[in-house]
C-alpha cells in the first residue's frame, strides 16, 4: 500500500512542473497542485484530468483522516487514480 511519502516521492516533482510550482511537501499541497495542473493539462489537450481531480479529492480526505486504516484506503484510491499521471506529464513535457 502506498504511503503519503511514496506518493510525494513519485509524483510531486512532475505535478509541480505542470502546475508551475515548487514540488509539494505534503499530500494537501500535492492535492492542490493536482487541481492546479488540470488547467494546464486541459489547455494542452491532454485527457485524464478527471482522474487527477479524483486523486486530489482522495488526498484531501486522506490528509484529514484520523483513522490509519481509512487513510491507507484513501491513499490507495488516490494512487489508483494517478495511474496515468506519468504518461500525462510525459506528454505535457513533449509539448512544451
């Protein structure tokens, strides 16, 4: 199961690039950057922003979860929705 640190390590730098911000250091910040990045993905004609918005929603919930089991489930759901984020970022990088 992915942890918050796993998701930050895997996605923070790439999502920050698309959002034109510094890499997130918390899952709340990563969620905010996922929401922010959707505008740039949309402008570039890259599909998949619904998945990123869903991931962001799960991250927001995970950031405020008080139960470890609930947090683990929410982080897993967020990770599932981030499955194509690497491809999206790669396509975005090719366009800029």
